[in-house]
C-alpha cells in the first residue's frame, strides 16, 4: 500500500507528479486546516507533509498520529512548532542553499530600485509626464556604489548579499549577527558592529534574519530613529521582524529616506496599508525565491527530504536534530 502524503499550497508540478507515482498524494491549497473536513480526514492517515506555509502546531500534530515528517518548501520555518514536533518525534526539514543566490539577487535588486527610484520614474514616463530631456533634481535618486551597507543577519543570504555589494559595487560592509563571521570578514572585508552602531553608520540597512522570538519586531521606533535620515531600509526577511507601524511613522516623519519591502506583517498586504501610497516605498509580493529555476529546485529538495524521512533515514536538511 502506498504511503499517504499531503501536499500543501506549493509543490512544483513536475515534482508533484513524481510524488503521485510513488505515494498516495492529496493536494490542498489555502484551505482552513482547522475545519476543512477533507483535509482533516487526510491528516488522520498522513505519514508525510510537503508544502509551503502550513501552520504545524500542537492541534495539527494531535490530529496526525501517523505523521513521520514535515518537509517545508522554504528556508524559513517559523510556521513549525519545533517543540511540539520534537515531543511527537516528527522530523522537520527545510530547503536552504538552493535559494541563496536568487534571494540575494532580489534583495539587491530591491535596494537598487529603491535608491534610484526606478518604479516611480517608470510610472512617470508611462504616464506621459517626462517633459524635458534631463529630469530635474526632484527626481534624483541616490548612489549605491561606494556607500556603506549594513547587513542584519550574516547567514548564507547575508554573505551572498555582501559578495554582490563588495565586489560589484565597492561598498563598505558592516554586519550584525548572533556570532561574528570570520569568513565574511576575510572574503568581503565585512566589519562586525553592534546593532545600534550599524544602524547609525549605514547608508543602507538590509534585514535578512529568520523570524524567531528574538527577532520579532527587531526593528522598531527606537531603531529607525538611530538610522541616518538619508538611509534606506530593505526588508528581505519576514514581515514581523519589523514593527510595521513604527516603519510607517519613520517614513512619514522622514526619519529615514525610503524603504524597499518584499515582506509585510500581513500577507497579502491589506489594500489600505499606508505603505502602498508612499512614493518612497517600493513593494514586492514576497518574491525572494520566486524564479522558475529556484522554485523547482526547492520543490525537488523538499521532496528528497520527504522521501528520506519516509524511509526512516536522516534527511539532509533536518531542522530538529
């Protein structure tokens, strides 16, 4: 008899089709996992779950007595209650590394687009408001090259961002993380700073930390006030690592110059969110890893993790070791 698998929200089609040949797979997208009768019925028999943004808590685990492994199709795993998974003896995995360069590209692209006001000026041209050959100072952006980039969170993605900034744009790199990273210091001339000093000295501040109890609302009113009034803030981590009302206030009061945001406190972002009406804010819909190549690689790695776990073997990307 084939093992029972739940695929949730996003598994790329070729990978889903491959899994369906080997297992009894039920696919669900954006259902209420607390009340959907079909989902709850499948959960009772499921031995593995693969997918994106499924909230795995004590209640779900109580309803899944046969579950062996949860395979996240993402590098982040703030949707998983690791303590409860440990208690139940359920393995949890993620998909690091395969998305590192793609996410770093996105974040650096967001930084450049915000600094040079590219979306705003694109709309100016398309609206027929480019009236003179040379734009006036009211449309000037700010340089990226030879400026100071402060990276909060020097993990894989932080290092990939530092590489792009150091070698591609001759930027000075400052960083803050739980531990100093000698390899980043050697390879990218990165200098460690405490958080306050980094905020005070950086022209660009990029937040690239996972969402944990320690990093929730890491950037708040006090932190934004420490930044230069000319500084630009980029969030490529998770929306809740930022106190969003404090960010809105900092932008409205011109305590910082601009922001580029790929993530928000609530996703999809609400239509009445003030950030959506600000010309000095660039918004993208959480697209950090969203390329055809990388999404496929993530699904493939998640499926490999899943299959290893179902065989009783240790998956290569086990989180709760």
